């Protein structure tokens, strides 16, 4: 088995030297344990924060130890009466080719209708983030105009399609580059896609204001642009701020905060793992949307555990359309 360790803590952009690939040998599973051969692991933006030694909502990765994160795989040996060899399972022991886990740390997933990788994307944590962010945090209503940044990513592409299903009057997305923008409007049903690399986002968004709900994945210039474009009583979901994750120093905040007062705006942050109570509603609703074709996705797949760091860096450079995954 092979696994990726954090060798040192990155300052600003991570480099390959911050990571180490290690060969390991795993024992056979004991009672109530399973040995899983991972087939896909997720790389996610929140992992960048875990590379820093700071207190946050998830503990930092330890130095010289295997990292972790979402993964799916196949049970290859089982000491548990509840899990059989061949079962496909979802768990948190990513960044490694094989994992020995207590049976209670894995969840069997149904791969009869969707591939296992979907449980790392639209039917997994990113999809649930989109759903919670729209329905619980922004309290999106029918008829709202919704703007989503990072719209061609895993969370954003799900959020845009969900906003449409929830009755948005207009769905606006922003993404980097014409191909991503074409995907949003031609295949995912966004009304408007703004290429933030082609012209300043503030200038482009102004033409589509007022916006009732802003789903913020990016922060920085996008947040400032959205505040300018918000309708009175508009709601902003603070989901992420990827523009800032690799900055060596914090960037200045939006310069138009006074508009929160004049427009009576709300900004609310959230962490998806606090909303486990929404999970069954999410699986039921998103499952139905997948079944009827109204929730679709793309994956950008990088092959091999030794390319996982590249995949992670690529995610921050925007190499992915839809969910970034590593196939193991
Ligand atoms: P994505 O699939 O969206 O991948 C990241 C994308 O960010 C890239 O594809 C790139 O797209 C974009 N990006 C990178 N740098 C910039 C920049 N400077 N300005 C604008 N866009 C940039 O990742 P996820 O869908 O997994 O995550 C999206 C956001 O959601 C992140 O901020 C993440 O932290 C957050 N999140 C929050 C959760 C929560 O519980 N609050 C849970 C899960 C995710 P492009 O080519 O368009 O630039």
C-alpha cells in the first residue's frame, strides 16, 4: 500500500516538497474491521487549511503522518458480519491506496444507479454543501435571482442546478475561462455565465443586478462585486473563499461593507458537517434530481496516488471542471 504524508507545512502555495509518498504494509482485518482498496479519493479546498498548524473547525494534518479525506473503495477483506468482500464503501481514509478501518467508519453505498465517485461529488459532501447553503443558509425562495461564484466547481455546479430546481428566476454563475462558462449555460441550465478572467467580475455582474442570493465560494473581488449587486434584504451564503486560501498574507476585506446597512443585507457562514440533520432530505431530494436528469456533474480525474498532490494543486489553479478526483 502507498500513502501520502505531510512532510512540512506550506507557506502560501504548497509545493511537492511539502509531501512524501510512503510504502506501507497493512495487516489482515481483525474482528469488526475491513480492509478497503480505495478506487477514488477526493481532493478538496478545505484540505489547504488543514496543512496549517492553526485551530479551526477540523484539526490540522499532523506532520509525518498520512493525510486523510473523503474516499471510496472496495472491501477486499472483512472481519465484519455487516460488510462483505466486494462492497463499495465511502469513508474518510483518503490519501492512501488501501485502508484498514473499523467497520463503523465506513458507509456502504449503492452503485447500481450511479458510479461510486458520485458520493464524493454531487451525491456527497460537495452536493450537500450546495443544498444546505441554498436551502438553510441563504433560505432561497422561488423567484430569487441567484449568483454563484466558483460555479464550474463541484459545489458551484451543483448549487446552480439546485437553485434552478428550487425555482430561481435567474441563475448566474462565474468561472474562469470560456469552456467552463459554456458548460454552465449549455449543459447545466445557468442563464448567465461570467468569465471572471476575461473582465473584472464587478463590471460584469453589475449588468445582472439586483441579486437576491449570493452563494460565495471565492471571497475577495467576487464578494465585493456581489455586495454592490445585491438587492435590498439580499442574503449571502459564505461557503468558501478559495481566492484567499493560498495567499501568504490575508487580503483586505470588501470596501463596501456600509452597503450591509443601507441594503439591510445578511451574510451567514456555515460548515456542512454541522448540518447532519439535513442529510436524509438531501439524499432523497438530490437522488430524485439525479434520477430525472436535473442534477448532472462532470469529473476531472487524475490517475495515481503519486499524482494526488498535483491534483490538489490543480484544484486551486482551476484545472478542474466539476469535481476533482484522484483515481487509485
Ligand atoms: P471546486 O471544485 O470549486 O474547485 C476550486 C475552484 O476554485 C477551481 O476549479 C477554480 O475554478 C476556482 N478558483 C481558484 N482560484 C480562484 C480565484 N482566485 N478566483 C476565483 N475562483 C478561483 O472546489 P469545491 O467545489 O470543492 O469547493 C468550492 C468552495 O466551497 C471552496 O471555497 C470550498 O472551500 C468551499 N466548501 C465549503 C464547505 C463548507 O462546509 N462551508 C464544504 C465544501 C466546500 P476557476 O477555473 O473557475 O477559477
